[in-house]
C-alpha cells in the first residue's frame, strides 16, 4: 500500500466536505462525478441521471444536514492518479411529516484528487437510521 501524504489527506477532506454540502443544486452535485460513474446501486450512469436522482432526493428530504464523521482510510493507487476512500457521514434529513437521522458508510474512488477531483465509483451503506419518535420509545 502506498503511503498517504498529509497533502492527500487534506485534499480528500476538502473534497468530501464540499461534496456533502447539502446547499448545492442537483447540477452542482453532479459535477463531483466523472462521466460514466459507477453510481451507488444504479450501475454506470451519466450526469443527467445523477441530477434526476438528486432532484428526487431533495424533493423527498428538503431539509438535510450532513457531517463528515471520519475518513476511515485513504488508499492511493500507485499505478494511477486515483485514491480509494472509506468515510462515514452523520446525517439528518426531514420533510413536513418525517425526520430521520443516522450514520452511513461510504466507499469511493476519486480520480485526480490533487487537480480536478471526480468520483468514478461510489457505494453507500446506511448503518444507523432512527426516527426521532422511535428514539423516545
């Protein structure tokens, strides 16, 4: 495994902080992805697909808060300009009738982290999901 420089750690953290910002429009969010990204459980998709997916999510959960809890590890590929990143997000989402909070684990391959980072592959696994009402039971 290639050693991770402090500069790479900072670049990954900066990129992820920008990526998880819920204030971005769906089009702005899609710009974080490479063309032909392997996107969650959707397979290979284009940016138009990502925009529609984010629009659906925003309609369902108009109020969203995300916090980068931890970057578990960064694994640079010495043969390319890619890094594999494993990270955890704390989230809170809500609409007029429901609110949910929890934690989700992510894995992502990010190309060109130092110059023009783009996600080429991403997966998510929700590890904790709670409704505020269920927490009180």
